[in-house]
C-alpha cells in the first residue's frame, strides 16, 4: 500500500529507493569491472530499500541511526551523499571517512550515523547508549538500530535489549530479516525470532518489509510511541533475498534493474524474474504509485534523473584521489599529548 | 596544606569535583574502592549524583557498549568494571568499537568514555581475579592507558581524563593501592597525560615502574641504597600516551635499566618498554635491559604459589644486583 503522505513525499521515497538501487548497482559494477577496486568482499542492500527509506522518512535529522555491514542503503536513506558513499566504498580521500572505513564501516555523522560496526551485533549496545544519552540530556532524539536476523545470535543482543527495557530507552530495534542467515542453516533456536524480545516484555511487530506503506505506517507509529516514552520497541521487517545477493560477492545476475519490468515482468531475465515480480520493493511501489495516478512517464523521468545522479556519483568516486599514505597515522587519538 | 587520603578517596574527590560542574559525566556501577576505606565518601557521591548514576545488570558487554554509545552522543561516562578481568567480557565493545570509532570516522566521532578497572594480584584472587590486562589495552590503538601509582597522581589524572579527554581511556588502579594513603595537594589540579614522574632520583640504575610496582621499586631502591647503589625510580603514569623522552633521559643518565610491571613477561608492558629503549636508547646502555614481571602462568591461589609469581621488592633488588654486577 502507499504511505499516507503527500504525493511529493511519496515520490521522494521512490527517489531515495532508486538512488540506493542505482548506487549499489555501481558498487557491484566497481567490483565486477575493476580488479581490486573494492578490497575484499562487500554486502548490498538491494531488495530491502523500502525498509530503510520508509523508516528514515519518519525520523528527524537529529535522530540517531545505526546500521551494519549492509550500510550503504541506510546512509543514503538517512540523507547521506551517494558521492561520498561510493567514494568511501572504494577507499577514496573524498569518502565519508576519508578512505579509512571502506564498504563495511561507512559512518556519516553529519546525518546521525555516528559509527558503523560490521560486527553483526556490534551496534546494538551502542544504540542503547545514544538512546540513554538522549534520556540523560532530556532531548527528544531517538535511536533506530537496524540489524539482521544473524545479530540475534550474538550475546550482546540479549544484554542490549534487557538493559534497554529495564531503562525504558527511547529506541527502536529494527530487525531486517532478509533470510540470508536462515539460508545458511538454522541459527536460532526460537521458532519465531520475536519471541526473544517478547520474553523481555518488549512489544514486537512483524511486518512485510517490502511494502513501503506498511513500513512507513509502522515506523511513524513506533517513532511517535517511542518519543512519548513507550520504548523500546522491536520491529521485524521481512524481505526476500535478492538473487544477486546469494554470493559472498554480490553480482548483477540479471543485469541492472529495468523499471519497465514493473509493467512487464516477463521482460526480466528468467533467473531474477520471480524475485522482481513478487519481492522487489521498488517495482511494487512503482505499480502502486501508478495505480494512484502517477504517470509512467513521470516515473521514468525520475529514474532517469536518479541514474544520472548515480552515474555522476560513480564518476566522482572513480576520479577522486586515494588518501596520502602517511594519513594512515592520523586520527588514532583525538586528544593532545599523543 | 596537602591532605592525607587514600588512593580511592582521591579518586572519589576527583569525580565529585568534576561532576559538580559537568552534567555530562555519568557513572555506571560506581564502586571504585571495593571494600576499602572511604565507604562514607562513596555513599555520599552516590547520593549526591543519584540521577546520573546507573547500576546496570551483570552485562559488561552490554553496558560497556551503552557507555561507548553514550560517549559518542556527547556524554562522558565513567564505567566501573570492578575487577579488570571482567573487562574481558566487554572486549568486543571496548576494543572493536570504542577504540576504533574515532579513526574509522576520520576524526569525526569522539568517544570520551572511561573504563575503570582494579587490576593485579590482589591476594587470593586466583586464576580469574588477578588479571593484569594493561599490555592488551596498550596494544590497542585508540585507547588511552592510565595507571597512576599514588593518590595525588590518581586524582590529577582522573581530573584530566574527565575534563579534557576526547578519547576512550582505560584507568587502571591496582587493587592493593586503593587503600594506600598519600599526600594530595589542596584544590583542583590536573596532571597531563603522557608526563612521567621521577619518584626517586638516582644515578647508578633506572627502575621504570608502573602502578603497584612504584612502591615496590621504592622499597627496593631503599635496600639498594644501603648497599651503596643509587637507583632512580621513574613512573610513566600513563602508557598511552607515553613519555618516551623522560624514560630515555633517565636511561641516558644511569646507563642501566630495569623495568617492572605487574603483567606477564611475554609481550607485557615491561617487554614493550624494553623494545622502545632498545630501539631508541641503545647507545646509552651499559648492560642488557632487565625485566621484573609475572612469569607466563595463570596466577595461582595459595600464598607461596602467588608470592612466587608476584614481582615483589625482593625480586627487583635481586635483578638490580644482577644488572650492576
């Protein structure tokens, strides 16, 4: 369903979702076309865009968001600059973290993503920390921490949720279940993952993570309740793994997404056809927008603009300088005397 | 007129003075002094700042992460982990989040959190409550390692860390120092990080000593003095940042150096300091560098076993005699 917001804002959500898709397609092409440009393996957010974008749409600029190894989408969703994201992914001096973080740890403090951990449960307790700080400072800022189902297998998950509930911290634990972990064998003894937070008296909601309207509605309600002191809350947003993601190194197994597939699913390559038809949040959202009267030409034009901007971002990243070698020694410490 | 107080009381005084003016300082699990003298002062601190004090569940990983996140968001939390070995439960958050955030973000995110631990061979702590992880944390770029030996240093360094530090800090108090008394200057004062202090001047031999090893080294120096040996005792006070020039200057003066720290021999603090002196002060040396620390075994329980591995003053004296031979 469509989110209950003005049309311009609805299109803004599409724009951001497309920007994430297009930027990450460049990311995958960086890897496929340039040996060694991305150092080591990497992860993408393709297929989960509805969640990150619709959640961040319901947040304020000064709210904190924590993300994971799958961070590119969240950074762009929270308002991050795709140029600086792509530049960071390939370790350029112009990247968000001047090439220190790489694909796994993109942090964008200017949009409220102050630190990114690639340890699957690494940010859960840190997020409780920013929520605790807001409580102490009597600020209205809340914290949303995105994590995957795999993070629930780590001990810190239990400790962070337990303390968050004991202290009634203003935060939302937003679990994005992309079933990648499940596909590699059972990782959790709980039959329903939400049973774990429920045992700690944390209210949970399970939603369809590819439906923009559902995610947005859940996010707006959760944010409102958390700001009113009813937190912490726990949401599980379910998505289906994008076929290109079924590798340690993502691949564009069906080429780049053609939004024409929204209207003609059979035009998509066979190996990705079912996924784009049933599980692609962007194509589903496009169909819903069209159903509500947004013209196909307008949608195609919007995509063309986004593609242009993503191409520019990729060119910017590729043309950006690598950091000076001696910069390796900078920033070990903030203080004097070192 | 300096006051006499215990190391633990000096720490509590520092916290009280700073917290009165800085609302950003919050405390997790403030015990600081264990069962030592000063319980009334600790109780008063807890009462005065109750709103800024949390007693989290037994979840070191969770609450060290929360303190780290809170520091990223502008608070200045002091986490009392109590026994240093409990910090092992929190290593992923201390080492792999707090320590790396400033570098990872290219200098954008600061993490002014303090992890306070009581470390070392406390007497009967056995294999799990006698830990000395200062070399592990010193080997973690991004962490400041502070290990004062006197009440005056403890207060001045704690004030510095609370007032001016922008980096995560591990603050080491040796369990056996917390109840030790000493003169503490009146009023507010700070001791800069990375500034060593000569605790006793001498010219035949330099003893570099940290924390509990400082009083042990001073006791050894007194014994050596009766044998006609003039030992200089220098306390780096902080390992990170480290006052390398002061250590090298002392070695240059004496030509002989013994390093003593209550961590294990292998890759311990003494080993790390020895490497620096070998690299940068070799020309000053008239004898091999010697170390007095803990042999590479888990610290045992029974008195004779524990005493055997503890780097006591007698072992420092014996090693000094070897060095001067």
